[in-house]
C-alpha cells in the first residue's frame, strides 16, 4: 500500500501504518471525539476507509 501511495521509501510512514493496523487488529486504539466534533461524523476503521476508497488502492 505504501508503494501505491508513493510512500514506499518512507520508513516513518510504514512504521506508522504497521502500528495503526496492529491497533485495529489487536486492540482498541485510543479514541476521542475530536473527529466527530469537527466533521459531524464518527471516525471510521482502517477497513472502512479502505473499502470506501478501494479504487485508490487498486492498480
């Protein structure tokens, strides 16, 4: 995914993504209500984001 986004050379991004995925798969990430206050919608999971934006992740 990092390569498709043009960020394959960014170790920082790949480490961040690995931690986000780990939180999503193995526990509940720390959440607050800031996203909902700003956008009026609650945050989405990583899986929901990928499903919603699937075309951006396919060649």
